[in-house]
C-alpha cells in the first residue's frame, strides 16, 4: 500500500493529528506553516522571560558573567542582578518589545499588562516554587532529537533521484526547563499560557488525562534519554492562566506505554492516504476560529488554503492517492521538505536533514 512517509514526530505534530488530520497534512507534510495568533505570541513573550531567568540562574551556577539569548542578545548577569525585580521587569520589557516589533498583530496597552501579569503569576506561585531562580537548573530549553531504535520504527525510502534513504523514526522537540529536585530526581517544567483543554475532544485536561498525555510522556521519554543519571522524573505542566501547575511522576513502565502510543500514531500517519477534515465544508467553529488554513486564502485564489488543498487532492486523486502533480505544486511552498517517491507516485513530504531536491 502506498503511504505518506514520516521520519520524525514532535509533541505538537502528535497532538495536531488528533485535532485535524487535514491541518496536520498541510502543516507537517506539505510544509505550509500556519501563522501565530496574538495570544500565542503573548505566550511566547512569557516563555522568553522564563527562559532568560533560567539561563540567568544557570549562568550564575556555572560562575559565568553573561549569556547570549537568540532573541535578546548578550545579557550580562550577576546573582544580585538576577534576584532583583528590576531585572525581571527589564526582561519582560525586552521580550515584549522584540516580539511585538516582529508581529503582524496590533497590540494594545492591556496586552502588555497581561504579559506582565502572567509572568509574575508564574514566578510568584506558592512563594516562588516554580521561579527558575529558585531552582537548581540542569538545562534551560534543552532540545532533543532522538531516534527510536525499534524494529517497527525503521524506514527505508526511495528518493526521486533513485537514492535510498533509511533510518529510524525520531522524536524532536524542546522542553522549557529541566531542574534537579534532589539526588537522582529531576523535574521538567512546561509553561502554558493557554487553557487546560484538549482541543481535539473539547474536554478539560484532568490529572487522569494528563497521566496519559502524549506531550508529557514524550517529554519524559526524552529527558530519560538525555539525562540518564537521573532515575526518577517529575513532569510539571504549569497552566499559568488556568489552574496552575500539575505535576506527575513517571517511571520506566511509562516509557513502554509511550512507545506503544508512538508506534500506533506512526502507523496511522504514514498509512493515511486521505486526511480527514473536521468539517468538509469548514463550518465547524474550530475551523472558523482556530485554523489559519480556513481563515486565509491560498495565494492568488479566492479559496481558503484548506479548501484549495482539499480540492486539489480530490481532483487529482486515483483511489484516494495523491498524485505527483499535486504535491509538486503544493511542495513549492517549502524549501526544507523533500518529495518521497514510490511506484512513480509522490505521496508525502517530510523534512530530511534539510536537503532539497
């Protein structure tokens, strides 16, 4: 059976597939990125403040006088400066100014006040329990790219030029913060400024649901591989505006559960030859309110991105298989994705070492 090939899965792509297969297909397969809402950008501002405070603490721990941030540049730091409220305020201001200057959205004074409020809410919770400056920081924003060395995760693809590409499915992502709680025990913290909702089901994320949450399990699996000297891990997801922190403990049995979930999702995605839409006519409120591909038109047309892709797929499909001509036309949007070929039909696009064909 012809399939859409997958070489990696992120926590965001895993959850996005549950939300809408069509949105996943456009974003992660065709490589057509969606824009960020203003609320999401404000969340990024708060995340940057927390990241810089964690980097500041790590620099102080390592007796360094400065650190370089990818957005704010070189920042000089001392312990006294780090602990001052003035320093926190300066990070909020710099982060806000940086991201607002690059935004297409219109910001109002109340947006700045919200960023200040959310930042302080996270820092001041339970007398600073989650303030990075009060933690023993192992790593701020650690990135991971981990191959899953399991037989089911093996892939072997034939490229358009006839060359063979093979390897193992990887999980990729970035964790907001990893700290040491005590000897042999680490804690990963993930900041959330959105609501504590599973947007795929519309249900509230309770402790029971969080205990099997794919993102938390993926993060746990990742940090267990990145930091193997720690034999216990606490995963904390902090909903700054919707209930505060939720902390869960995971062990080796949860690694097996995650791999079983990943195996199922890997099979679902790569065998999906016709992504399902939430609503075929895009009338669902999730399409209208939450999807950039429904709200914005494909360039040069009067059709939404979602509608344009859907019609191309249906028009140029044979037995629900996406033909070469369609993907070649859609793929031109992304320079970091490559076409995968099998039996003279192109079925998918995936990022592979940023090669271009």
